[in-house]
């Protein structure tokens, strides 16, 4: 309802006050209700002038409160509309989150500092954090299972090493990797020997030996601790690709420990940062690799010893046969000698008989 309607309603209601006052005064004074008598009443009783303002005053009062009521209704309507729109937006935002769209944005009319926006953004960010954490845990678990299968595939140390380093580079999305194994065949002179190298799906084998304490790898061997370089020393290592050579953004060196002893070293270079969960994965998988390589090395040494023992047994068997043949020849020679000796003695006896000796 418009403000002027409130005014006229108040004005009409206000007319009752002066008209009632006039009627009562007419009755008390015995006057007839004429215009002249109305003027007479106002001269006799000036209070009527005050009462006469009642329609105007009441009209203004009702118009004021009517205006206030209109403003309040508009405000309530606006707030209801705003609340409804906000509910629709919140519902839409939550639906997007349920679909897995954790990059969805909630825009609030009250701005970035709105309590609702802050709460919903916090909820979304928490979901995103939980999803990322769960994704990282799943990635680690999948990797451990993948390499558990890889480590069972071969009993040949070279084949196993090549497979390990190639799959490790691919799974981490790194660009280059090397696997060094401890060579302790020379007593008192152990060294790390490059056993397998992988870069951009191309195997590059180079003869390289590293003594304990020599360079970063040799230091890692002595300290038995993983080293992560996010700032790679200039000229330390380069990654070769079809586009040429470039220095990596990060390098990680992981000791493969078995019973607190270093079985070897893994070195990976990448054009990207190696994240914390990836480093933890490498630390865990290095222990499994060390155990598998240790078993393969023991098996190879056992096979080598068995082969050497077999060769020795074959040699001894061959020598035994030769000796047996020699003994048989010697026995035959002795029999022949005895036969000839008997024959010689018979001839001598015959000659003596002929000579009458």
C-alpha cells in the first residue's frame, strides 16, 4: 500500500475526533450543527483548534508508519530473496563438490569476507586436501605393490637392475636414473659400481666406479642417509634428450640399506620437484630393492660356488678316470713284465740244459 493511502486513512479516522468534539459541545450548549455555530464553538473553546488538527496529525503518523512498514516489508522481501538465492547457490556449489569438482567456486553477494563463503571455501579446501592426501597414499600403496611384483620377476641381477631403474624413473615421472651396487669382491677395497642407467627410455651403460666418500654418492654411502637436492650444483649432472642437454631441477640420492648396510645407491634426476610423499616412497622402496638385490646376489654367489664345485668335481672325476686308466695300464705292464720274466727264466733254463750246465 502506498504512503498516501495511509495518510488519507489516518486523515479520515482523524476526522472523527473534531466531529465528535463538535457534536458533544453542540449537545451540551444546546446549539444546532451549523457552520456559524462551529465558529462560535471555536471562539468559546479554543481547544477545538487543537482537536481540529487530529486528522492531519493522524494522517501524518499513519503515513510515517505506513512508509516504515513498506520499507520493512521490502527489506524482508529482499532478505528472503537474498536467502533463497544464497540457498540455491550453496546447493549448486555442494552438488559440484559431490560430483568431484573441487575447483568449484562459491560467489557471495556479501563479498569475499562473507562468513558463509569463508566456511564453504574452508570446507572445499579441506575436501581437496583430503582427496590429495588420499591420492598420495593410494599412489604410494600402488607403487609398493607394483615394485613388489617387479622384484619377483628376475633372478638375474643385471636384468633386475635394468628393470628396477627404468620402472622407477617412469613411475616417478623423473627423467633420468642410475643404480649403483656395492662391489666388495676386493677385500678392504669396496666401491660403488654403476650397474644400470636409464634416461628417456634409452639405456646408457658406462663404466663408472665411485669410492666411499667420493662425491655426493660416496658421501651418501658413508652417511647412509637420503640426500635431496632442490638446488643442483652447476655441472653436477645433465639430462640428455632429443632437444639437447639441460640441468635438472632436482636430484635425489637414496641408499639401499639391508641390515643397516648399504647394498647400493639409487640416483634420480628430474625437471620437476620431487614431492615429500614421493621421497617417502623412494625411502621405503629402496629397502625392498636392497632386500631383493641381496637375495639375488646371495643366489648368484651360491650358483657360482655350486658351478665351481661342480667344475672341481668334474675335474677330480676326470683325473680319477685318468689315474684309473694309468693304474690299469700299470697293472697290465706289471703282468706283461711277470710273463716275460717267466719266459726269460724258462729260456735260460732250456739253454742251461742244452749246455749241460
